């Protein structure tokens, strides 16, 4: 079983909880974690393709999804590759901000975190 939690980034209060069987992809309940006021969504690599899902279209949300680890390790040692790596590091730091234990792996209001 998986538990998906939506948490307000300003107050730290949980605003949505979804549970799924372990064999259900994380993208399936993603739309149910959003309350409609989000402007940016930060998510781990398991949420690749979230911006293309029909339920996410027309919401005006900017999606910042982590690069898959294998793709990140294969980044070229060029200025562009190093910049991409810095961007991925920044996204990881945002997702790893200290939060109360009940919030970990959940979603936030302005910057949704999926875990």
C-alpha cells in the first residue's frame, strides 16, 4: 500500500490524502493531491510525464520533475551538462527541505512535492 499526502507549504497542514495499492503508478492519484491553486509542482523522477497527462492540461502549473538517475549520471562534462546537473541538484534540495515527519513524501500547496 502507498499513501500520497498533499501538504500546504505555508502552514504545513495536510490538505489531501490518497491511498493506493502498491502496484498503482504514482501518477495515477497525482491529480487528486492538487487543490487547484498550485503554480509549481516539484516531483521526483517517478513522476516523469506528469505534464502530459490529460488531467494536468490547462491548469497553468509549472512542473519541475527530477531527471532519472541514469540519465543524470550520463550528462556530458560540458558547460551545458554541468548546468543541467546544478539544476537537478537545486530541485533535489527543494524536495529535501526539512518538513515535519507527517509531511515527508507529500505534496505542498505552492510547490507540490511528490515522494
